[in-house]
C-alpha cells in the first residue's frame, strides 16, 4: 500500500478530492447504464449484437471506475480523517449500486461530526 500513498503524495489534496468526487459520480452513472439500460436492453433483444457490445463497453468502463474508486478511497481516508468504520463502509459501498453517491455527499465532507 505504500506505493499507492507514494503515487498520490505528489498531487495536491484539492486535486485528489476533485478526482474522488468525480469518480464517485461516474461509478454510479456507469452502474445505472450497466444495470438499468444494458441489462434490460439485452433481455428485450436476445439475439441482437448491439446490446452485447453495449454491455461489454459499459461493463469495462464501469470496471475502470470501480477500480479507481477503490484506489482513491485510500488517500481520501487520510484527507477526510476517516476512522476504520467509515473507511470500511466507503469500501463496501462500491459493491452496492449508487452507494458511492452517498459516500460523496455524506462521508466525503470536512464538516462531518
């Protein structure tokens, strides 16, 4: 984990916060596109090639944002001074649809009590 901290240490906190918030939203949007659009489209058009290609593309993009979210949780923990419970909750929220939006709005704030 030291190499991740070393990598992010060269960027200012404001930039990391901006990236974290953008990745939270992007992960939720791609989750919606994957589950809400692509999977439903695939069920209605079983033999179509376009839904399959759409699922592959959106699935890869969602996987990218999912991984970025998990990686950015590490520096966000130090910036927002999360305790272990908050950090585990932020990590687990990646596995539930749209929970990263909640992390962005409620957990990733400086004025939290």
